């Protein structure tokens, strides 16, 4: 995402498909959120981040009515899914 970031953001193929059809302003907000996430992807630093109760440590980032589901492995953030809260 940005040089100097602590974490690299990797967007999975399934998450890329989720971007299709989203309004441009939401896409821009999600990318801004991912850029901020790349500095520290863990709960406690940002109220919009929550840990999900799954076997593998998985988190969600709330941006408006959308949720970005991701996992952190080593120094990479893997964006798995982008879902609307309304569906």
C-alpha cells in the first residue's frame, strides 16, 4: 500500500470481487481505512476494529455500513471479504 508501512495489505480475489458495484465514495473510504490499518491492524488502537470469535485470529474493520474482514499473518494483512451490514 504505502512505503514505510509496518504491514503490507494483500487483497484476496474474493474481496476484489466485493468491490465491484460499490459506490466510489465507499471504495475510497475503504482504501483509506486499509491504509490506516497498515500501521496497526489490531484492536485497541482504533474503535472500528473488533476481533471475531473464530478459530484463527480474524478481525473486522467497520467503515460506514460495510465490514472489512481480515487476518494478520507475520507482517501481512489479508483482506478476505467486504460485506454490507444491510445484507
